[in-house]
């Protein structure tokens, strides 16, 4: 029997070279506490420290119910025609 992890959508901020970067992600509820400093993986699968949780959403979802952003983007492109090749003039 696998453990079912619950997730909350959180907005997090990180200070980089005098500017700030903001991201929103679903994270396990055990880490979803305002003010908590986290490490998140970047696009190269490297852990980046210094992400501060600023807001925690009210809705808690089960692990298998977390929205898949890749599927959402693909469906949006199909429905709007964004995925069709552009014609050259």
C-alpha cells in the first residue's frame, strides 16, 4: 500500500542578484507553511535553495489529482490551434 501524499498550491519567492523571482507550484502539505525556506528542483534537476513560501492555497489535493501542466498546455494548444505550423508569407 502506497502512502498518499496531499499537496497544496503555493507561491514562493527567491532573491537572485538583487531581484526576486516568483514561482507557483504544488508542494506536499508538510512543507506548505508560510515563511518556510525550501529547496526546489530547477529544469536541470539541480536543487536550488532559498525559495520562501509566501502564500498557501486553501485547496488540498491528493497526489494523483495534482494538475499536470504539460497535459493542460497540450490541450490548450490543440483547442486554440497554437500547435499548428505557421504559414510563411
